[in-house]
C-alpha cells in the first residue's frame, strides 16, 4: 500500500530553532550534543534539504522532536 505522506520541512525547522533558543543553546553547543558539525546544523537551520536524514534526526532528537 502506497501512502502520500507530506512533511512541512520549514515548520519543523522553525520549531527546532525555537526549541534550541528556548533551551538557550548555541548552534555550536547543539551541534556537539547532536554529534553533527556546526556547518551541518547551520544548513539545517537555514532549511537546507541537502543534509542527510540521519543528521536531521540527530538534531531533532536532541530537541525532543522525535
């Protein structure tokens, strides 16, 4: 069975940025905690669709957005 599942990437990124700031984490701190590079985190927060799903999930997990 095929399903048409759509993800609003921009809303997810906006929520992630909001939570990072709410937790008073810098991009560098969150990158270290998530195990990704700061440039990767920056690309994620800019809404880039070119980062791997694995890295995006690491970032989202650290912010409680599993």
